[in-house]
């Protein structure tokens, strides 16, 4: 199957069956989203959503966060991955938002990446979710699913390479949605260890399925036919 056709069928399926995907992070403002995304690095959205209500109760604005130290923040985020580093990042993020951005979350890649704890992936999430810009954030789910489906080439061995190949084929207005489609498909269907191919609606376009699963099914011995019952008297 040609790559353009694979993309077309991928987009057709999701625009039909899941037209308005949303992030699973719970937030009420751009400030809350960027904090949540920083916390979500190598951590589940479910865990982040469990701790952020109290975090935002104590630090409801960038100014409150800017006035805090890493030691103030750490007890509230200790259950996420790498809490020491993230506490330092959040304290620095709050200060930079206040000092250089008038407590507003910037809307461009360069300024976002100046914030502590914010790399290209986090910046793209903010640009996509908050500002609806055509930014493709490539996390582990997007990286895995795009390779398995065959949306990107084997040569795309870095998140940036995957991002560039994806945005080349996805219409600009659908890039923010496609980011969520790939994440959610990877989170619930195309999981890392044992993908749920039996319930996946995309097996007809999936390169992994064609290469790894379909040949096994073809080689299964056929079941014997049920014996015919004698005609009723």
C-alpha cells in the first residue's frame, strides 16, 4: 500500500469515528496545561490528573508558582516520575513566565522551549492544544504507532524525523487532531508490548499487522467442517 493511501484511510477513519479528540490531561488554563504537560513526561496522564488539583489549589497562577521553591513543590508532586527534577523545572518555569512573559504562556516554539522542563514535544502539545496550531508532538505513543502503521519510514529514528514525516502528509488543519488520534490509539489499542490487533479497526492499513500477524493467521490449520446432520424425518 502506498503511503499516501495509508494516510488517507487513517484520516478518513478517525475523522468519521472520532472527529473531536481531546487531551486526557485535566486543565483550566494555558498555565495549568503547561504545568500538567511538564509533569506528564514519562508519567501517565491519570497520575498527573490525581495530583494537579491540589497543586493548582496551592499555586493557582504563575505568580504563585514563581514565589515557590522546589522544596515547596516537591511534596505535592512526589508521586510522579522524577519529582526532584520536575519540582525544580516548575519553580523555574513560574519565574520565567512572570519575569519575561507577563504571566502568559507563549504561543511559539522558540519561547516555549526557553521555559524550564519544556522541550520540543511539550511545546508542540501546548501549541496544538491551546493555540490550535499545526504542531505535531511526538511522544512514545506517536512514535510507536506511526511506525507500526507504516505512516513513517524506518529511517525516521528520532522524534523530530517522525514529526517531519507526519506533517508532510497530514493536512494542516488536521494536525492537532491527528496528534491526539495517534496518542489515544497507542494508549488503548496499539499498546507497546502486546498490541490489541484483534480489536483494532486499522489492521487493513497496518504494516505491522501485514508483516507480523497476517502470515500467522494464514498458516493456521483450517478447522474441520461440522458433520452434516441427517435429514429430518
